[in-house]
């Protein structure tokens, strides 16, 4: 965030972290920045303050920021947590800050220069404490090249759960499939999976469950049963996630068309191998 926002401001960003080493690392990565002596000094000096910490640490940071007292320059203070809204920032709102939750719907794994590029064009979930905070948040997202999407305070956790289900569990899914392919003798599972998975992802984003193919859709209970037996014998750590995802697929198909799926698939998935 500092790297992206630093391009929008002539003044260098100011950092505070739990250790001076963390601050020095951040300034080195983006090539500019100054260290704040305290969180109070930071929020008093800046017109935008970004809280980018673990979810469980937000409350403590807010408490420390609130020690600055009244903030006559009305800074925009926001956190980047997906699951929290603005209620956790209420002490700062009482001090005169504009408060918001601004969450980029993007994965971050430690390459800030690449991730600045990825944020451009990504959606950002915006929840503001009031209309002015929402407007400031939208303007900030647009400066980053992102697309603001308003998410109600009460829906933040559901929104974040959906993103985690899609992105984090996708990592687990592909890692498991790769392990099973190695166990089956494929030396480069990524080469096998990449074209298939990319096509399935693109189709799903366009068509939802209508992009489904494979034995569950066809009702091939014998094939699904054989899969379970082979997985248990050759790569048992994939057995539980395979069964859970196949059952979830059955249920999704049933919601779409209750008459479209034979009961045999459910029976096979419920059976122990």
C-alpha cells in the first residue's frame, strides 16, 4: 500500500512497526519513507493512515492511535482487513478521523512491486463509517487503479469468507491434486494441471456451476467409487477433501435441478472405502 500510495504523493510515506528492523525493511523495499517515533506522531502528521496488521492486532493499534486525541485535520484512517468493518475504528472516529475498511480482493505473498501491479484493476471492498469516509475511500481506491465495491458493515465477514473459500482453498485444492499426480508418477504435475485448471477457472467465472464437467455431473457412481478406492490406496490425504468437494458438487447440482442427479452418487460418497 505504501509503494502504491507513494506514487500519488510528493511527501514520502511514514512508517511505524513493531520493530525498527521491520520499518527499515519496508522503506528499503519501496525506496523511500521515514520512521515515525510513535503511532500518535504518525496519525498527527498524516492525512491518510493505513493499518496493515494481523486482524487480531487491529484493536491494539487503534487504541494506540486514539491516544493522539482530537485530530483537527480529519485524516482518513482505514484498515485493510477483509473480515472487519469500521466498528473496530470507532475510537478514532470519536477523535475526528474519517474511518473506513478498504480491502483489496487480491492475494499478497511478499512481492510488493508485483502486487502493486495486481492491485490495479482489482476490486476493493469499501465500508465507510459515513458518506464522507466512503467518498474518500472510493477516491483512494481509484487512485490505486482499483474498482471500489461497497460492502455493508454486517456483511464483511461473509464477504471475506467467500474470498478465502475461493482463493485460499484453491491453493489447497491444487496442492493436493499435484501431490496425487506425483504419487501417480507425474514428475511435473503443474504441466498437466495448468491448461485444465485455467480453462475450468475461466469457464466457471463466466458460467458458474454450468461450467461443470466430469463423473459427478454424468452420474458415474462407479467412477467416483473407483476414485475413492484409488485415493485411499495411493494418496490418502486427498480422500477427505475429494469426498467433501464431490458431495458439495452434488448438492450444488441438486439446488440447480433437484431431479438431475441420481442418489447413487450420494451413497457412494457416504460409503467408507
